[in-house]
């Protein structure tokens, strides 16, 4: 029984040590090249955000912008909303 378990235990130990050394090398590389690593991560994030933005916001080609503050956070005013505003404020404006 011991002769069967010993090689398996040895293989598992060697694989664990190999994995540990591999991760340690990656960690040391990151420590040695931290500034480059940060720039790479930042560039990847920016590229990912640009791709997402390009695929969702600008894919339709229509971009509505507020003429006063130039915000693109806008929404369309529905006909019911217009009618409701005329019903509410139209009466007040006629009273003047």
C-alpha cells in the first residue's frame, strides 16, 4: 500500500511545487515591472470601455445632445407628457 501511495504523493507534491514556482515567477515579474503592468492594465480597461461604448451608444449613429449643457444623458418627451404639461401649465398661463 505504501509503495503505491508514495509515488502518487510524490507526483502531487512535485506538481504543487511547480505551480508555486510558476506563480512566484509571475509575481516577481509583476513586482519588477509594476509601472509597465499598471499601464498595461489601464490600457486594457480603456480599450474594453471604448469597445463597449462604441458598440452600444454610437452604433445607432443617432446622438442627441442638450444644447445648453451638452449632456448626452437625454430622453425623448412623450406625447402624453406634453399633453399633461399643457393641461397643467396651460391653464395657469391663460390666467395671466
